[in-house]
C-alpha cells in the first residue's frame, strides 16, 4: 500500500478552551470551561471613492476595522477570579488582559487559536441559584477586545 497521508480532523465548534492572562502575570487568570463562545468577529469598513471622469468604476479603499464583543456563556470555575477581574477593572480602568480561544480537534490536538488583545470585562451575569449545584457558575461573561488575530495550530498547519 502506498504511504497514505492521514486525513485531518475537521474543526469542531463544540470543542474549545478559553485562556485569559492578566498583563504582567505568568499564569492564567482562571481555568474555566464555557458551553458557548460567540463574538470572534471583525468587520472592515470600506470607503468608496468616485473618480471624476471614470463613470464605469469606483475605487474601494480599506477603512477601519471594528471588533465585536466576546460572549462566553454558561461557565464553570473553581474560584472567583473572573469576578475579581471585573471588580479590579472597575477600580482601575487601565487594567487589561489578553485572551485566547483555543479550538481543539476531537483528538484534543490544538487546531487553531484566536488571540484577543487588551481585553476588558464589560458584563458579568450570575446564574440562577440552585441548591443542587456544586461549582461556581457564570451565566454570561462579555469581554471587549481591541484586536483579533487568527493563528493556525500545529495540527492544522
């Protein structure tokens, strides 16, 4: 048999991890798992310039890039570090963190990373409280970020 190249695993939207690092700290802010992640989005504003005498075309020029807010829902964590981060950001509006959303394959290999820079938490929502729960839960966390970069993982490269 010829030496066949293994077929790559597809990207799966349900297998991801979130890493948040506060500026100047060597360890992640918190280890948390979320069921939903939305807001990995950037939109470029395009300017149209009409040139006098050239009625058959318009020049399109790249404009500013706008970024969405990252929304993480139904998270579980063992501590209150995300709540502390929100409180610290209220006390010092200059405080920022970097975040990465890591896309994992079914074999747990890293497929890609979305790197978000200069993040600030803008919404924290506690879940409905229940006597049957046993972990610290976060219903929703929204994070504003300044830039978004896509980095292919080793397995996807």
